[in-house]
């Protein structure tokens, strides 16, 4: 298998640079007044880091993408691919599970993606998408288990390090492991910690089993972003070799972190985008070397659920 | 009268630096795909730039502030003074009009400010505050017509220029003119444009009359932030001498800009914080030399009014 390398992240950064926003990195006093460096990736086009991997994949495909690409996601990945397609002039067919959040599905359509609703949950949508990709001969863009996608996601951490080289520990949320694997490749020797909700502990279970396993159940307020349910054949070995560890956080900690970010920084993040910050706020990183850098990775959420 | 100078902004920047966040400056494609450089001052402690002027004033007062300070504001200035008092250990009494937004008044209290509600509107609250300041012998912190406050606000524009020296036109919202006057002092030769709602055209009317005049009526979606209603004895001459001009925007343009900022950058700003951006989005700056730098200056708002 072709595992992505740190050099792939460097190449991805050069490749996608014309199309992405270089999102800000800022150091603030976090909960408990401990300084924390946050990468505000909610400011990214499409509202999450997923645009990075999607762009890198479509640009790597080059002429093979011209006839259009297929993906499965009613969430941030679908949005990222739809935006990448819009920017590069590539038609995008997004297969979404019928229960996908309307706000994200509509945003995919606004970005020009052709949405196909599939009865069932994410696995059914993914199966339909793969079948359509095979029958149509168009490339399938996996949400995380793809070397180009992983290298693209790593560029977010690469920028964080460029802007704040003093950071010694990097913390990212884990769904299927695309961002975490990219962080491992970009970290340049720094400690990398993945964070998952207790109810969607995909990489945690994979590390325990020694291989990717399918979660029997996913139950988390961040499930729409971190509910992959199975680590990838590529993301797993990269994370197993390179992550310092996985920390698990409660839904309550995630929502408290989300409220803190609004109260103290006027930033709106979706639950999955706050999971890494929740680990910090919960004191789970108190023993790790600072400064600590946290990627706030997605902001596609209804801000009306934040009050005060 | 002692008018503030560009050197006062430099001194203010040094003085308040330990207490403020250096908020991010980022260049994005704005409406119509024209690049625009935005200073994200909603990320400032207290949720607006007002902390800067308040800190500079309290630090300039030094020992004279130790017994506490008085201010009048149920909005961002009150919040800024309350935060400055919290950070510096100075008791703050904030006189607020009875109709002030609950969200801001509660935030003043959370920051440790002692709130006194005054029947009537802002002028009544300001009168009560001044009387109390006189009778108690404590300093009164004016929301804008104060050389130290103006110099403090100018530090936001100074940072924007440090981070994006290529900016040639600077655009700020105008309420009483504190930020605008600070921008004039910080601009280092660049063009500075002030923006007001049609229904709160305080500086526009002052420039027309050749002196500060009291608006008979204030009616704008941004009134809680930009509704000063009369330019200051200090802010007026600085703005009259240094502003290129005032542009006026409709409430509809302000709310459309607010929605655009959420849709395209996942940033939440209050109406007053979007007024300068609304001028850009309305095409009112199409003839001005770019890059254009816009200060997004306040984010104390109910995010539930943003949908999609």
C-alpha cells in the first residue's frame, strides 16, 4: 500500500495554495488561563478543513477528474469536494444519507454539487456512490482513506506550525483519521494527539484491536462530523505509528467547549470542530509539553443553538 | 484642547499589549470576488475593539483609577470598560439605559462591572453617570470623546497595518467617532473612510454642519453600537481633518453583509460591526485604491438571528 509521506504534505501545500484561505492562528488564554494556540479553520472556504484534502485529490487526479467525481458525504467532506469541484471546474456528484443535516446538504447544492439522497445511513450512501463510480468510470473521492486526501488535510497543521513554530503538542479531532494522519505527517517531530467522543471512538477501538474495526454503534453530538465508524486502511497505520495517543471526551465537554469558544472568542464551531479543544478544557492535556496547538476544524453548524 | 497624536497610538499599543489579544488579519475574496483584508476584532476580549480604548484610559489614569471609574454604556463600551477594570483590578460602575440589550448588560455584570440601570435613553444614563462621577470624585470614562480612548482604539488599525502594510484604504464604522479618529491617527498616510447607517449619520451630519450636532432621531439596526447621536469635541476635529469621507449604508446592506460574513467565513458580527463591510459589499469603495482593509469591530450579538 502507498502510504503518504511528509513530502506529500509539502507538495499538497504548494498545489492547493491558490485555492484555499490561509486561516489565522492565534494564541489566547484558554480555560484555566493556560495559553493555547488555535488554528481557526472554520474560516476556511466550505467551513472546514475538508476543502484541503478534496482540492489535493482533484488536482492529483488532473485530467481524470474532468468528467466529474463521485463522493459520499452529507457533511463537511461533501461540502469540501463540492467547493473543490466548483473552484476547479469539476462536476461533483455527492451521495448523501437521507438523514444528513439539511444545512450541510443545501450548502453542497449551493456550491454546485449534484446531491443524490440515498435511503439508509452513511454505509448505504457510500455503497451507492462506489457502485455509481464503478459503473460510470468516474473517480471516487474517499472522505479520509486516501493518500492525497490525507496529505491535503495535513496542510492545515503545516500552516499552524509555520505560524507558531514554538508549538510542541498538536491536537486534532478524529473521525476516520484523515486529519490526524495528515497531522502526523506534518508535525515534524512534534507530539500529535487525537481526540474522539466516547460515543464515536473509532481510532481508539482500532488501536486497541490492532486494526480498523467497525463500531457497532455511534452515539455522539459530533456524530455528523466524527461518525466515520471505522478507521481506514491508510489512516490507521499512519495514526498507529505516529499518534502519541487518543483522548476521549464526553458530549458534555464538547458542548461546554463550544460555548466557551463563543463566550470568550465569539467563534462559532460545530461540535466535531470543538472536540480537540474539549480535551484541553477537560485537563486531559495538562501533562503534555506546551505550547499546545489545537485545530478548530469545522464551523458548519446552526449558530442559533448558542445563546447568551 | 488636547488632540491625540499618532505618537499617542504608538504609546497606547505598547501600554495595552499585555492585556489584549492581537486579533487576526486575513485577506479573502470579498463580495464580487474583490480581495479585501479584514481585521477580525470580534475575537478581541470583550467581543469588540472597545477594550483597547478602555485599557488605555484606565492605564493613563493610573493611581487615579484605583478607587474605581464611572462610565455610561449598556453596550460594547461598557463591556470594554468592565473587562479593562477586571484585568487591571479597577472597580467599574456602568450606568446603562433601561432599554440596553440584556445580552450586553449581563455580559458587563459577568465581567465584574456594577450595573446601574437608568430610566430613559443613553443621554439620561450619561447624565446620571457624570453626576455620580462628580459627586464621588471618581473619573468618568467617555465612550469616545477622550484622547486616551481614541489612541487606544487606533491600535486596532495600527495592528492591521503592521500585519498588512500593503493596505491603501482603511474602512471603519463610525458611532461617536472614537475608532474613526484612532484610525486617522494610525493610518500613516493611508486613506481612511468612515461608514455610518443612514439612520445614524452622526459624523456625516457634523461634517455637513461644520461642527458636532445632535441627531434628532436615531433609527438603525446598528443603533445599539453606532447610535451615539453626536460627534465629540475631540473626535470631530480629528475626523474632519483626517477622514477621506463618510459613506452611508442602509440597514438592509448591513444585514446582507452580516449574512455574507456568516455564509462565507463562518464569522458572526453584530450589525454595527458589519457596517464598514457593508460599504464594501455595496460597491461604495469600488473607486478607492486597494488593497482595502476593513475593521470588523464588534461581535456581541445573538447568533440565533443567523440561519442557513
